[in-house]
C-alpha cells in the first residue's frame, strides 16, 4: 500500500506497544518515519526491522531541547515534516490526597507541556510546507476520569482542549490537529492487570475485549493521510464502546 507515500512522519513513544504498531502501520503504508523514545535498544530493534526509518533517542521532558530535536528530526526526514504523532506519555498514579506536587507536575509536564512544545515547533516546520498533520494520543480517562489518576486525566483532557485551540489557529494554513482517544489497549501494561480487575474492566466494554495496538495505529494512518484533510479539531474514540463521547 502507498497511502502515505512521500509522507515524512515523527512518532514519539515509538518503543512502546502502541508506538511499535503505529510505526509498523505507517511504514507499511509508504511513510518515512522518524521514531523517537528513551530506550535506544528498542529503537535500534525498530531500525533493524524496517527500511524506511530513522531513529533518535530523546526524552521529551527536556523542554529546552525540543526545538533542537524537531530541527534534527526534520533534517533526517529530508528537510520536510508532514506529520507528528505525539504518542509518548507517562502515568504516576496515586489518590489525590496522597499525590505529591512532584507527581502532579511530572505527569503534566511530560504529557501536556511536552506535547504542546512538540506541536508548536512542528507547526513552525509545517507552515513552511503550507500543510501538515498533528495527531495527539489522549485517553478515555481524559473524558471519564479515573481513581488515582487525577494528574493523568487532567493532562489528557488538557491535550484535547489544546488540540482544539491549535486546530482553530492553523486551519487556514492547511494544518490539521486531531486526537485519538484509546480505551484499554492490550499492551505489556494491561498484561499485568489483576485478573479480577480485568473481568470488571471487560464488563464495562460492550465489545467485551481489550483493544489491540493496531486498532489505534489504523486510525493514525487515516488521520495522517490525505483522506482526513477536512477533519480538524476532532477526537476519535477507540474504546470498543466503553465511552461514547
């Protein structure tokens, strides 16, 4: 397939389960991908598995270096950036009355502030191209809330509101900013969930199963392609019917 032929795309958080699947789907559809994350051995494994890929080890919490990273990544993508998928994020769970200011700040800084800065400097590149796509990976928790995740839920809800604002600002410049909001997706993290809790979880999902990383990756392919050119400021839910926004 060549749906994304000649498209140059950055994927953050590329070394995780969902990130891996996004990279695979984008490349199989013809894109050239710059994969980034904090685990070099996993990035090198991606590099060995695919031809049309570049890698850079980078920690998105280093706010002062994000502009430099976007410049370096764009250079590795032949000087043209068509799309960025902001997939990287963290969780530090705790009940609100026990949550430290450090736990709050770290999640907000990485999930929300870093996503803003990655988007900001990507938009600067896209303005030169007179087109571009930004895809921000949020979470069902940003819509529903969740026990012990006040910081994470706030960061993901913030990404949704921020994306709407950016979409309005740059629509006339042919830049589309959209979100994908996954529900519970089968990854190494969900594999560790207690079986009893997993049963409770499944009872809340009409599809009666966890999602697969490819379910998210398929939507990334669509939103990064020209088929989605008139979709802007939207959030697409990938949750098996768990939340109907």
